[in-house]
C-alpha cells in the first residue's frame, strides 16, 4: 500500500548527499531540449517504446548526435534500450521518471520550520 506523503520530497526533509547526486544526474539529462523531446517522444510513442529510426527524423541533427543524447538519457537511468536486428528500441523507465515527477509534486502543506536546522 502506498503512503500518501504530506509534501514534495525536497520540502519534506533535506536531501542526502547521495540522493542529491543521483537526482542531479537525471535533472542534467533532461535539462537539454533535445533530450527532453526525446524522452517525451519515447514515452508517448505507441506501445511505450520507440525505434531510434522513429526518433532521428524529428531533429535537424546527425544520427551520432541523437545517439549521444540517447546515451546520456540511458546513463541517467531514464530510458532503457534493446537491440533488435539493426535497430535499437527505447522505452522509458517509469520508476525513474516518476522519481523526478514526485520530487516536485505539489505541496499540500508548508514545510516544517524546524526541518534541517542544526540545534544551537
């Protein structure tokens, strides 16, 4: 059973150094307009996966450049790919994308004033 949280993780308590580093990799990956569009194209493609051949035509970029952007998304853990013959088919990793979405989920109540404060 899922527990309903009072607020977004960044307002609930300070992020650990490790969590912040992991999240920063994902945020950097989607901070590029090409990669953000690729992620959106993959996620919204019929069947939940897209062939690299379906992605390259949407950009005025070379195939190696698109491959580079896909590698960054894959390294960040946001997508996964499977080679089928000549082509690679990509799909979103829902848990990773949900983690990003939950990070900035709307706050339902203000953060506690005492969270993260060091006692005097």
